[in-house]
C-alpha cells in the first residue's frame, strides 16, 4: 500500500480482500452527499463522517430531506459557540485541523466601545 506507483484506492483493496464477507465502513474527507455516494458505489457498506458533523450537525437529516443547499460546508470561527463546541475542542480544531475544517476567513468583529472597554476604562483597577 506504500507503493507510489499503485494508484488503486485503499478502499478498493479492502473490498477485494473481504469479498463482501464483512461490513466495510469507508470514510475520509467525505464532505458532500456525492462523496458519500461514491464511497458506497466503491463497495463500502457504510460511510463514516466526522468533521462534517462538527460543521453541520444536521448533515444526515438535510441529505435525507434533499435540503442540500442549506448544508454548511464552511465554518465561521464565530459559529463555534452557537454549535456548542466546547472551548477546548474549539482550540484543538483551530490549531490542529485548521486546514481541513474549512474555516471561513471571517475577520474579528469590529472593535467598538460597545464591545470593548474604552482605552481608559478600568485604568484605575490597574493601579
């Protein structure tokens, strides 16, 4: 499987080796419904999804309902709290999975005195 000239997908190797004797779960970068369908068409019994359920917790329900346009394929860093992702997991996703989580490039919310202390507010507490 480490041969660079061997272009056969690993899933195909497992399908051949198992001869339908055991259920096979295929996965890895399955983001869109057509990706899941391709995994099934390649011989897997089930499809494993992970990051997709973090970005879009209702992924399966939306696919079943045919509501594909509402599936979230990118994730704004500002949606992490709304999705109830714990802070430690947020940091892990941002640090270790930034490239594959497809975070949007939302900038920081505009800083204003409504969202932040004015320059001298709290100054007396620092003394």
